[in-house]
C-alpha cells in the first residue's frame, strides 16, 4: 500500500494501480484537485491538507478509524 503525496487528480495513483499497488491515502493542498481525485478514486481516502502541517499520528488514526 502506498500514499500519494501532492496527488493532484491522481496520475501517479493511476500508474501505481495499473502496476498492482493499492493506494491507501492521497494528500493534496488544492481542494479542486482533491475533489477530482475523489471522483477518480472513490475507494481511496483523500486529505485536502498542506503537507507541511501533516501530522502522521493524527492522520493514521483517522485513516484507521475510517473517520475520513
């Protein structure tokens, strides 16, 4: 499982999925791009967040508890 940072609308995630990887989380700062990503990959959790403020413990708690 991978995390797609600076994911945009999901180009890297698409390639990763085609190569057999699962994308568990996507993070991008742009709300329009994260909305597009969510439409392209509805089963992947998406965070609209500034990576500079990324708190891995808080985020993984969200991911694992399915709060997102």
